[in-house]
């Protein structure tokens, strides 16, 4: 249940406050935090703050880690399912008799991977704005349960056309989760804390590569039963997701109504965010913030980086085990060789998140450094010999796992550098629109007839994409540095800064906002 303070903050305005330019601001225009804190900063005990942060971590992080793990597993199991007979059962590959010798074409499998992200594209903005307008727990609970049910229905699909339709609607409802998690982290944590917390939940991409691989390896041992092995995988994934959806109903709307915090702790949870000027949550959609987000060069740079960086995932999640099997490894070996890739993703997402929380303004530098192993890995796979059980392409495949920390850092940089609830929602949606674009492009770079030349379009395309990421990161670093220097030259009014913290101003409207690099 929402607290009375939060209900009052989101209700029709009953009072007004002064804006920084002297005009009045209705209470519905302000952040929900304004319902429990005043315009003046209030001191709090550091020990209490540590206790509050620990409680928030213990409730939110495991929940998000498991939730995003299901998101990743749900997408990645397609790569294992095709090794368990799905390709044949649903006619996802066809033999082209016009070539000499005849070649197997997997265009339908590429589109089965890509169409999921078309569904995500269709759902991102309506789902994101629904999250902002209504209670987070209720929206997530209903949609996640629906997602789990659609996932289970995969087992009933009998043709590639049915799979296309199922995956589109699966992507549509699943789109709510990543944007929700990004907005939740930006609303509960300070700018300095966000990089580590974003890395914690996003590290589940690596963790669930390993967990999912172990589960799929177990399903590979099934030799009987009335269903195909790939059908059992989807039934398990869907049922676990439904259970997770039931838990989502317990998620509070914000710190203002967090049931796991005492009334005093809720005030501390809000007050500690005042200095960063990022705000907590406002449930009113603001057209001015939508327009500002659409014209903000920072958001465009972050989105372009995400689109370029996530082309790797589009290829790996849908075709990873299949690609490894072309190196001469068996079906079971190909699944097991996903473990080192998952380990690299998991460890280095956490490591870069930790370093970002300890060393100021290092995120973009780390991002550029993490691009280099991805480029090297692609070159190793492309140019090495694919002899039976060759080690070099497997090593290259493993180190492209550095795409994980690259993407995690892009999310962290994007969400930490915006303020204003509506603008945050727009930014989260823009990042995941780009995420979808990258995932759509990736599978289309895999051309089966070029397998003897080691898929040159794929690896060259990925190398070009990561070079683009490096250039864009340098441009963003310059843009943020210039803007921070300009703001540092402005006069600081401590009283005004405290008053503006929860007025739901954007980063551009608030002169006291500082960008992190």
C-alpha cells in the first residue's frame, strides 16, 4: 500500500511552492519526496544512512538480479533450443538447392531472434510511461506474470510462423523490466552509488549464462517423455517467471512508501539524494521534459553507443552455442563453453561497477578499455583456423564477454546523467530502444553461406561497431567535461540548491546538477 504522504504527493495539487525563477509550482509538479521532506536540507546520522542503504540493497538487488536473469535466460535459451531440435521441428532452417553444393540457410532463425526485439521496440515507450504513471509493483506484477505465461506457450508452437508471433508478444511485455530497473536504481541511489548497483543487477547476464547453461545441460540428458527437450526448457523458464511476477507486487512505489523502511528511515533515504539533485519520483508526465530528452545530445550519444555495443549480444544470445559448435565441438560441449563467456561477463561487470564507485569520473575510460578485448576477440575468431576443437576461436569467443561491462557502463552513464522523472523515463526507454536495435542487427550479420570464410560480415561488423563506441565515448567525455566546467563557474547558493533538489527539474534546468564521467 502507498503511504498517505505519497498519495498526497501524487494527488491533485492543494498547495504551491516557489520555483527557482520565482513562479509557483503545484505540488503535483514536484517530486514525491517533497511530501515528506522540506525545502531545506535536514541532517541525518551516517550510521542510519548506512543502515538504510543496506536495507534498500537487501530488498532491491537480489530481486532485480533474479528478474533480469530471467530476462536474459528467456532470450538466450533460443540458442540452446536450436541444438535440441527446435530448428528441425519448426523448420527454422531450410536447404537452398540452388547453390552447389546445397547450403543450409538459417534466415528464419535470425528473424526469430530479431523479431523479439521488434516486440520490445513496440512496447518500450508505452510500458515505460505506464510505469511512471501508475504504481510500479502492480504494473510489474501483472506484466511479468503475463510474460511468463507467453513464455510457456512457446512449447505449444508448431511452426516458424507461430514462433515469430509468440516472440513478438513476448518481447512486447518483457520490455517493461529493463527500463523499470534502470529507473528504480536512479531513484533510490546517489550518482556515486548507481554505477555499482546498476552493475549488480546487470551482472545477472553473466551469472545466468552459467546458470542457464547448467539447466540446459541437464535438459540435454532427457531421452524420454512426450515433449521435445526444447519444450521442457520453455516450460521451466515460464513457470519461474510467473513466480517472480507474484513477488513483484511487493515492490514499493518509491522510498516514500517503502514498507521495509521505518518512517524515519524513509526521510533519510530521500534526504541523502538531495545533494545529487537527481530526485526520487514524480508520477506526472511532462511534455517539456519529453521534448528536452528528444533534443539532448547526451542521450543521443548514449543511445548510439548502446545500439553499437549490443550487436554482439544479438549474435551471441541467439547463435552462441551454434557458432561454437562450428569449431568442432559437440552439442553438449558447445553449451558448456558458454560458461567461460558468462564468467567474463559476470566478473568484469562487477569489477567495473566497483571501480566506478570508488574512483570518480572513470566510467567512460573503463568503457573504452573494455571495448578493446571485444575487438581482439572478434579478430581472433575471424582470422584463426577453425580446425577440430580449435582453441583460438574459443578463446576469442570467451573474451568478447567484455561486451557485458561495456553495456553496463553505458547504462550507468546514461541514467546517472539525467534528472527529472519524465526525462529519466525517456532516457531509459531510449537506451533500450537502442538495445533492441543492436539486437536486431546482430543476428542479421550471420550469413550461413559464408561459414567457410568464418562469417566475415559478422566479425568485421562487430569490430566496426566497437570502434564507433570508442569514438562516441570520447565525444561524450568532452561534452560532459565542457558542461561541468561551465557550471563550476556559476555562483552557488546553498539554500537554493537544497530547495531545488525535489522540484522535479531536469539536469539542464537545475544549475546545481553535475555530470559524472
